[in-house]
């Protein structure tokens, strides 16, 4: 049970390996309850799956028969890998497993290994299909860990209602849900935004048990952070002070550092960092990356890097990307490029995000040649440009008024199989506005609508401001009303754009009265 619960941490930064080698033996493979004892991070997957398929524990060199055992393990591993290739080609795990079971060519270890691999690949639909098939098999003892994996699968697939039914079914068949099952159910509801039910599950765990563990808190706080429910995330984190079973570890501290940064609560973030140091909690590269990502100034970002180096923690790609981003915001492209080169020189391969961040620096500084050169090097580095890469280079052209190159790049993007998004179209429209080509801007807006893309507030605000600059108040007001009709809210920027469009005191009075009539 404990290992199952730990497995839920797999997608969180800094996850520690799950200790499983002692839990595997021939007798344990006769029961499905061993399934989650064998789930481990990807770096252990080959060893884990090999032992699962063979149904053995690795033996010491002093024991006899080591060579024969190793050979048998290798043969079974090859057979299992062949079966996984069949599943990949056919697209049906159940079809392959059931066919092999009928022929006597599949063991429980094969099934366990298959579920492990599918889970690691996030093939949750296949995981669920296999579990539903296993429920119908007399030779499989469908246990508490199988139910837990089923609840988790339904949650990952965005079906919390069915996850709830599986949770209820456990009790109906005489199985009492453990802390892992409660955590999986909480996550299923939190992932889909049903925080009322998620909170009720959490409160039930506090009052009647099983008590939440560190994993429960990680899952809940992470979901709250993603939903930007920052105050709730802070409240749940502070509940750890009163918990006897769970205490903040490095993962929880890192998660809250990120949450505070995302919420713009920088003083709270720094206070938590000091608390983490005072508590003697080991700091990792994730700790400093969580700080780096939200530094307001270049000086702060550089100071963060110095603290990291003082702690003898080696920067990774995310660290360098955060520093590049800080220089980009400050429009210090040369220093951003120096950091990029240092990253490469340190032996790290730039990620697509790192490339795009440096591209953005060139675009902001109107350094077209540098942007073009970097874009070209992405392909040479086998890092295929994505929609953001193309849009950022397009912004470099638009910022310098080179709309011919922007149009050619748009065609190249489509030829590469990438469809423009609302940001791409907005960037084009901004470029046409800068060269006073209103007709081309309006045509781009029509293209956006024909593509089935919904304009956002930024697009409408650009239209309002453009016609205001043309001293066409009526058109500016018309676009503002179209924005509201489309469901976009009237934010501060759009209101300011309409006020700037006013040419007379009467128009300003009309706009103020109109604003007053809005809900």
C-alpha cells in the first residue's frame, strides 16, 4: 500500500525511487496486489519489468545458478518486449493479452509488466481497458491496488464520476479503501475543477481517516495551484503544521515556492525559502528553479544563481532558461545569448523552450538576423520549431515592419503542418497596424474567424486602439461592443483604448456612461 501511494509522486519533481526489489518473489506474483509495489520511476522500469516478467528476485553472485537465472530472465524479457511491440502496432492491449492467454503464452507477470509500462507511458485508456478485462477473469484476484489504479485511470481521463463509482464498488465487495485510494479519488475531482468534492474528501480523511500523507498534500496543492486557487493552496499547506502523519518535505516546499511565485506573493516566497533552509530541508535544483522563474529583475535572477552555486547545486536547462528569460524581459539580448552559449558549453542540450525564450529576446530587441540564425540552428540541433517558435520569429519581422517576410514565414509554418493560433494572428495584425495597412489587418481578422479561432480581448483591444488612432470613434466603439458580445470581458486595457479613441468631451461622456451601464 505504501509503495502504491508513493507511486503517485512519479510526475512530481524530485521524486525518489520506490524501493521494490524486496517485494517481488514467486508467491507474490500470484496476487494482483503486487501490481503497484512494482511501479517505479522510468529510470528503474527496465529492471522492475524484467523481474516482474521472470517472477524472481535478483540473486547474489555467490548463489548457484546465477548464469541460468540471468539467461532465463533475458529470454522472458525479450518475449515480453515482443508482446509490447505487438500492443503498440495493434493499439489493443487487451486483444494481445487475451490472445496470448488463450495460447498459454502470457503470465501474470506479463500482465503486471504491461500495466506498469502503459502507466509510465500515460496510456491511461489502455490501462483502464486492461483493468476492466481483468475484472472479468477468474484467474485474476482483482484487489485493492487494482481498484486504486482504476480510480487513478478514470481521474486521468477526466471521469471523476466513474472513479467515484469504483471507489464505492470497493466497499461493496468488502475492500476498505486505503490512503492511496482516497488520494486518487481526491485527485480525480481536483483535476476536473470539482474542488467542493475534493475538499470534502480531504476533510473526511482528516476527521475519520486514513490521514493524508505528503503525497495527498502534493496532489491537492498542485491541483489548486494549476487552477490558480492560491489562497486555498496556502491554507492546505499550512494544515501540515497540525498534521502528525505528514510533514513538509523538499517536494512540498518546492511546490509551494512555485505556487507563491505564480501568485505574485514574492515576500511569502522568500519567507518560505528561509523557513526551508532553517528547517534543514535539502535544497535541490528544483528549489532554485522555482525561485528563478519568478524573479522580477536581472539582478534578482543573477543573485538566485549565485545562491545556487554557493549551495553547490549544478544549474540545469530550466535554470539557464530562467536566466535567459530575465535578460529577455530586460531586453539585454547579448547577455541572454552569452547564457545560452554557457549552457551549451556546460554539456547541456538546449530545450525547445530555451530556444524559444532566446528567440523572444531577439524579437523584442528587433534583432532579426539573430532571430533567423537561431531559428535555423534549431533545425540543425534536431529541435523542431513549434508554433511558438514560428510565431516568435514572425514577431521579429512584424516588430520591424517586414510583413513580406512575415507572410512567407506563415506559409512555411502551414507547410510544416502547424496551424496558426490566436497569438500568431494577433502578431500579424499588430504588424500590419504598425505599417498602417488596415485592410490587411482586417483580412487577417477574417482569416482568424474562418479558421474557427475565437478572438480574445487582446485582438479586440488592438482593433479598438487601431481605429481610435485613425480618429474613427464610431468604429472603435463598435469593435468594443463586438468584444463584449463575443463573451470577452472589458478589461482595463480595452477600456483605456476606447477612452483614448475619444476625440471630443461629448464622446468621453458617452463612453463613461456606457461603462457605467455595464454589469
